[in-house]
């Protein structure tokens, strides 16, 4: 009726199939990081620019959504996205749902960092660029992004590694 203690095994040694399973998991982790970090960075820089340009409208609409992504725990976001999209008729596999959630989560974090970098460039420096005849986009490309992104590189690294 009862099993003897010698027939129960809770911990076994690693087998070759376990090593391959772990290698596949590491590969998928690197792949999802390769998708979510660049995608979230590009989207986050755009969101950060929108937040720095439109103070009231950006903070009221986009800032609210980004704050929601930053404040809701990541595991809850993963569960909600994976279960919500099939309800509305868009089936997602776990990798797609995870990549989508991590892109938006990373972009929400990078948006705050990028906005800080854009606002770190002094107004006098931007006025000097405009007085030299640069357009707004040239000012952003040649003055604001090189100076601001250099200032936020450590914070972005923390977001990318976190």
C-alpha cells in the first residue's frame, strides 16, 4: 500500500536532455532580450520626446499610460496580455506576448530616461543652436541627442540590464 522511501526520488542528477532544455531556454531569453531592448528603446525615445515637447497633453495621456506600465508588476502584465488578446480574437503564442509586454515595459522605463536626457540639455545651448540657423530637427539631431543621450547612458544601461 505505501511506497518505500527508496522508491521515491525528489532530486535527480542533470541529464543531457536537461542541459539542452536549459540551453534552449537561454537562447529564447537572449532572443526576447534582442527584440525587446532595441524595440523598447526606440519607442521609449519617441515617447520621451513626446513627453518633453507636450507637457500637459503628454503628461495627461501618454504619461498616464506609461505610468501604468511602470507601476503594474511585470508578471501581472504578462498574464493579462497573454490572456486578453485571445479574447479579442488575436491569438498570441507565449513568446509574442512576452516580447510585446517587454517592449512596452522597456519603452515606459526608457521614456522617463529619455525625457530626462532631453531636458538635461541647457536652454542656452539650444538657443545657441537655433541662433546659428539650425532647424528644430537639426537641433535635436546634432545637439540634444548627442549631449542628452550621453548623460543618460548609465540610466539606460540599468534599464537594459534590469
